[in-house]
C-alpha cells in the first residue's frame, strides 16, 4: 500500500518541477522580449524622412555617394540597390549570392561590392555595368574600402586576411596576415598612409599601407570587433564590438580615450558625422533572450527595440535613440553634408533620417 501511494506523489512532484521550469523559461523569454526596455532619448536631432523597402532579405550595409545624391544598399537577397533620397531604385545590381559589403569610390564613379561567393565586384555607377571582378579571398568578403586617392581597394574576409588591390591593374598588391579569426571591418586613414582592420579575434590592427607592416595592435574589447571608423583628421579611431561597447582610441599613442556603453546590445557598425562631433552606431534590437523569443514569434511593429544610437563624441553623452526598425540595424551612414543619416536593417528596410543642423 505504501509503495503504490508513493508513486502518484512522486509523479506529481516531477510534473510540478517540469511545469515550474517551463514557466520559468517562458517568463525569462517574455521578459527578454517585452520586459527589458532600453533607455530611449528623444533628442530631436533626427526625423524619419523615407523608408526604402524594395529588398527581400536583410540588408548588411548602406552607403552614401560622395556627392550625397545617392545611397547604395547591399542585401543577402543577392542585390545591390542604388537609390535616390525619395526611395526610388535607380540601379539593381544582381549578384550570384548574398551581398555583405559595398562602398563608393571617392569620385563616385565606381561602386565596389563583396559577398558570400568570395568575389569583389566593381560596378560603373552611371549605368550599372560590371567593370571587373577581383577573386582572391577564400571565404566570404566582409568588408571593402577605397583609399582616399581611389587607386587602392582594401578588402577583408572570412579567410582572416586583409588584402590590398591595385585598381589600375586589377592585381593584388599584398595580403596582410595576422588576425586569428574573421576580419569584419577595414578602413583607410584619411591620409591613406595607414589602414585599420577589426576582427572576431577581439583585436584592431593598424597597418602601414605602403609596406604592409603592422604598426600597432589595439586591445581591450572582450568580444568580436565588427567595424572601425577614423575621424576626419585621422587622430582618433572608433570601434564597434559584440561586447556591447563603442571605444574611442588615440591613434598617436594607441590609448583608449572613451567607452560608449549604456544598456545597449551588440554594436554592428558605426560612423562619425562629417564634423566628427557625433558618432552613430547600429545595434542589435533585443537581448539574447529577446532574440530567441523573436525568432519564434516573428518581428513585431509594436515592440521595436532601439537600433540606432547617436552619441556626442566629446562628452560621451547619448544624444538620441532611434527605434524605427523592427529588427537589428547592421549599418549606419552619414551623408557627406551631415544633413542625413541612413540605417540598414535585417527587417529588409533602409531608413533615411533628416538631421537638424
């Protein structure tokens, strides 16, 4: 009799524990999705102007042309789209696989793009004609950038390498080994003499462009460094990281000057405003728990997270948060005149914001 009565009690205890664990898990996911609200700042700096919505999959990058008249966006839908500010698609550049990176040449005549097929493509902006290809990476191309004089292209990728290309001849100048994991960001200094690269190995490396010599390694981030950008005078460098921070570095000494970090999530990308007074960052919209819940529930237009933050470079103050996207923002870009800010998202849209002067 004792044995038979203890079995139901044991079963009820196990069932109670299972239900408690399920409720705990559901509660944690719900809290991550609805409960954790990041700080929002209505700074009045940016006003939504246009939403570009012709892409069919998430968008990795967005860039302005040097004259500010055009925007280009690259998506895993295997296209680069070139737009005017009214949101009209002027060019649709088709790729065999998803596009991960792009940039206009300094004269605005050429557009470089890279993607999952390991190939860099150079396009003529005037008519969308494919000019040439640069096959050389052994893995996804995660970043491309032109030198200030437009003669050299730097690229970086999954093969842990930074490569420098002579655009006149279409030949590889050199490869820069040293990173231990994927290289996600690469940027020339404004004078073109040095190059910064950032990697999943948590490091930023500064290279001499002419010789390929490693000049300095900036350490301090605790997770992958996804993007870098120089100030217009080249004296400072900002880095965006999966460790939820943006860091500002002194290029003369390698010293860390400031860390921009609040209740933010992973920072995918960043860019200085043309006057270097502000710094915009593109962020993951939810916490890890929120991302898991969002995966099952889908995107919610009524539960938007903060995806763009605008910081004051001199003080580190958070000036404004933007919560228009319904999913992560992967890139931000200022127009050359500083009057516009664009953000690209995995919600398949580019948002164009007018900035108060």
